[in-house]
C-alpha cells in the first residue's frame, strides 16, 4: 500500500477557515484502493511551513506528497505545475512577516516542476464531473513557498533515490467563504475532497 | 399555506441537462414552513414558454411564482430585477427559432420589475452561506422572455388584484457541466436547491 | 444640420478625472458631416444631474442627446439599452448622498429603452476598429439615474412630438486611470472620442 | 551607448497582424537617452524562433534583449518573470506543428528567471500612466519557448560573462484586434510602444 502525505494550511488573511484544511482534515487515516493517507496541518508562515513539512515527511516516510492550499478567486481545482524561487507577499503571513522579492533558497534553482502526473490528475478529476485545470503559477505567497521547498527536497537524497513524488493543488473558496467574498467562484468541500482522493489515487497508480 | 409555482427549463444549447431543471424537479410537492410547492417544466422556446407558464398558473392558481433558469458563467445565485421587452438570441431556441431585436409584446412596457423581495432573498441566501447576488439583466434569450411574460401578466387582472408576486432566479452551471465547459464557475444542485427554498420562504413571508 | 447635445460627468469616487469628461470636453462646437455638437458638463449628483440635463436641453434645443459616463472595469465602449427606475449606490454621489433602492420617479415606468439606434452604433464603432458592445444595464448609480431621467422626458411633450432621440454611452477607464486601478481594461481618450463622434453621426443619419 | 535587441513575432492564429510586431517594427534604429535599438522579427514557430533569436544575437551583439509577444485577453503590459521548460500548445505554430507536454531542452532547468529588472520596469511604465503588471506565466506556446531559449543562452558563455540581460514582455491586443475578438481588453500601439521604450531604458540604466 502506497503511503501518501496530504497537507493543508491553517486559516490566514482574516478568514475564519481555510478551505484546504476543511477539505483534507477528514482524510487522515483514509484508505483508498491505492493509498493510505496521513494528513498534517501546515502553518501559513514563511520558513516554518517548509520545516514543518520536512518534519512530517521524516515522520511519515511517504511515497507521495500532495500539499493542498486555498486560492480564492479560482473556479476549478488547480493542479500546479511549478514552484518558483521567490516569495513576494501582498499580505503578511501568520507570523506577521511580509517578504518582498525574497529568494526562498539563495542557492536554489529558479523553479522546480511538480513531479505529480499533473495532466492525468486533471483529466481524472474532470472525468468525475469536477472542474479541474492545470496552473502554471502557484503565486508567490506561502503556497508557492511550500511547493518550492517540497520539490527542492524531492530532488535530493534520499528522496530522489526512493522515487518519492509530490506536488501542490490549489482549490477554490468554499461556498460559505464565497458568500462573504463578493461572490467569488466556489466548490463544495465534498467535491474537492473527492478531487483530492482522485489526485492521490492517480499519483499512486502512475 | 401559501401555494408557490416553481418552474425550470428543459435542456438547451446541446447541454444534456439543464441545471435549473435538475435543481427544481425534486421540489415538486415539497412543503416548507411557509409554502407548498408545485413544480412545472417549461420548454426553452420563445412564445411557448410563456403560454405554458400561463397554463400552469391557471391550473395551479399560485400565490407566488418563482421561475428558475441556468446562466452558465455566473458564480452565484442571481436574483433578477427586471425583464425587458426584447428577444435577441445568440443561439436558436429548442424549436430552432432565432430572434433578432424582436419585441415580446408590441404594446408592452419596455421593462417590468420583478415583484419578489429581491434584496431580502439575496441576503437570506447569503446568510445561509450560499453565494447570491442581484442581477439587473436576465439577458435577451428565453429566460428574459419568460420573466417579461410573467411580470406583464402579474400586472393584469385577476393576478394584480390578488396580489400574486413573482420573479426569476438565474443559477450557475452544475459542477459536472462546468467540468465540460472550460471550468466555468459552478454550484452544486444541493446548495442551489436550498437557495431556491430560501427564496420561496422569503417571498412567502414578505 | 442636426443639433446634438453631448454630456459628460465631473469626477467622482476620488478619481482626479472622469474619463467621460476628458473625452467629450473637446467636442464642444465640433461640426461633423451630420451634426453640430454642443457639450455640457453634468454633476455626478442624484437629482441635480437630471435638472441640469433638462436645463441644457431647454437651452440647446437639440435633436439628439448623447450622454456619456465612465464605467471602470469595462473594456469596450458600451451603448446602453435601458434606464431603470431605481437608484441604489455603492458610493455616495458628489453631494454625499447615498440612495438605497430608491425609485427615481414614483409614477414612472420600471424602465425606458434608449431611443438611439444602439445596434447600428455598436456596429459602426466596431467597424472603425474600436471595441464596442451593447449593454443591458447602466447600473443604479448616477449614470442610470440620468439615462432614466432623459428617456422619461423624451416620451413627453414637446420632445416626443419633435422626435428627439437620446441615450447613454458608458466608456472604460482611460489608460492613466487603469494604471492606478489594478490594471483594469482601458481605452485612450482619442479612440473613445472617435467612437462618440461615430455614435453621434450614426444617430443623426438614422 | 547600450545596444538593445528588441524582437517581435509575425502574425499567428489567423490574425492579420501581430500586436507585438506592429509595436516594435517602428523602433528599429531608434536612439533613446540610454540605448540604441535594433529590431528583428521572429517567426511564430517552435525551434526556429530560438535559432533566429540566437542568430540575431550573434549579429547584433546586444547588451540587453527584450522580446515582445502578443497575449490576447490581457489588459496591461505584462513583464514576464520566468520561462519554463515545456511547450504545450492549444494551437499549431506557423509551421503547423503542435506540441504536447514537450520539453524545450531535455537537459535544461525546469525554469529560468528573466534577468530584466521586472519590478522597476513595471513601476516605470505605470508611472508613465500606462497599465502594467508582473506575470508569472508566459504560457506554453512560442512566447514562452523563446523566453526559455533566451534565458538558457544568457546563462552560458560568453553571454553570462559579458553580463548581457534579457527577458520577455507580453502585450494586450490592439484596439482593432479587440474589436474583432469579443471586445477583449486592448491598448493602443502608441502607448505600448512608449511602454517598450520605458522598459528598454529601465533595463539599460540598472
């Protein structure tokens, strides 16, 4: 059985909930046909988000890592293609830190591709009747920060040798958030949870 | 108990389903705190849509009429404010008829306001955590056609004397439609059905 | 020679300029093939905007009236189809007045159509290589207020008998406004001025 | 005097013109305070676009390279941040070639940052009253292809040693294109040309 680490963030930007956490919190311990899921929460904080992810990876020793974050304004489940080596924030993180054009790793590559089967995941989710798309930008806030940190580590020992794969999925607001946020597009937690499970199984079966 | 006529359209524009019909079909016979609901399907056809609505009104003798239609591309439940005296269609109706700048009623007013409590309905739906908005244009296809025909009749005897009210609600694609339509925004049938029930009760209690 | 009254508003909502005024101010006294243009400024104020328009109409005795207003966020010249009998404002007018669901004329019709040849104007503007569209909502701020007031008067004596026509055109931000407003779409004053002249001539030749 | 190579593409996707070429063609031989500009056209073709750019670089021996491409649908001048190692096309290139998830360089990095002073350029353009923004995705068509090829070469000898910098700027449709394309946002050639000159001078003065 493939072991999959799924992460979600805590709320930020004065929102009472984070759609990503609402979606993934109920997946801890779930067994699918292909996978056994372990869920961990990640703080919406530059720096700490990456170290908490690394700690969870060390503890869980997963074969696949799927990080999930909220992207208010999008209307579909967005499977990210690349993390970039820059943090640049419109709003401070949950520790009050604002970063401006700050590299994440001064020795790192400019960008790292996700190693999830992005296109297959998008097609599988859409095949289940749930709106999904590829995305070529995870932004420059903590979501991209975590994706970059994840992919950088997966290129290194011992993760590279073990063939561990991972990536990031952005999700729309929940309807109750959208009702408070100028009627932005939304998807229900149930549908997005189903989409995350499809992503997990697609990643495991590749 | 207030009697409420709720209508939905059949599918059009090569879509296998019409979100409005999927939402309202299950409401036939439902009793809420304030209302008893009767549901009728309306054809997506200029002319016939109005005559079928009038026939349903004559049969059911409702106190309130809520017509529901699909507006692909919108992200929130949209309570319409006004029907206008023009049909002008990008796509033919289900009888193959295309109309260009055609008045609906050559003796009619330019526009008729909905007599539903639009703002109260929007606030009540949003209060239930479902994205909702007012809309000042129902377009110029069959949805507006029906709204205009409805409001014109409600200004006349005997409907005006009896104080019968009515209006129109546009709803987004269902997620499964959005997954086939370039990831347009969507709302689930369950949430929209709840929104329609809130609209019905708000209209009855005013 | 047909006499045409063209109006534009003064700046509002803390903008240093109003795109509409920047566009039309230079048209005063211009003679086209079909028209002689008189320009007047209208205050962005409920009530006063209509009385100032009526005063200008009485002074100028125009055959055609084209009111122009700014609609930040739109990307094309938008020829409005209808004015509605409601004022409901997100922001106060330039006298500090906010209106909520307020009828403009308690005895008035719900809506009045523009009597400009809307479709011909849109086609003529696009034919000149300038983005243009029809619009079915002029909003519920002072622009709609003025359009409703204009069309109400043109239905009455002596304007109706004389066959005076009129309507409203919404225009995008100017580029310099868009550069300050989150990169909203824009059109240059030169292009929009050309579009207004095309609208004027199209209205005169019908 | 700094020598700057500016490139634009030929028309594609059945458009009679390419906004980028219309903008840059008139800049050949222009001298600004800081720069002497040489303009070359690049074919909208995978592979050839890069070889033609390299040939132009060899001929011109520029200090700065600014490639310009059309991005229909955007409303502001978009200074790109990164080119990614993938070509994946909705439409075939001008040689009829379609690529699906194809790496540009099988030995290349996943992405390369632009070495233009992106933020300074955006601020300078906006300061001149022209809408501008940073962009984190140049897409996966020929524009990104060229940007990736450019940045890969600038990391290598002798370009890296000489400190040659470069990058890519996406521009909106021209108004006449937008008038034919569903009223997409647009900017006039004059304004965009001014923006490109500002970008050139900002890049030279850094």
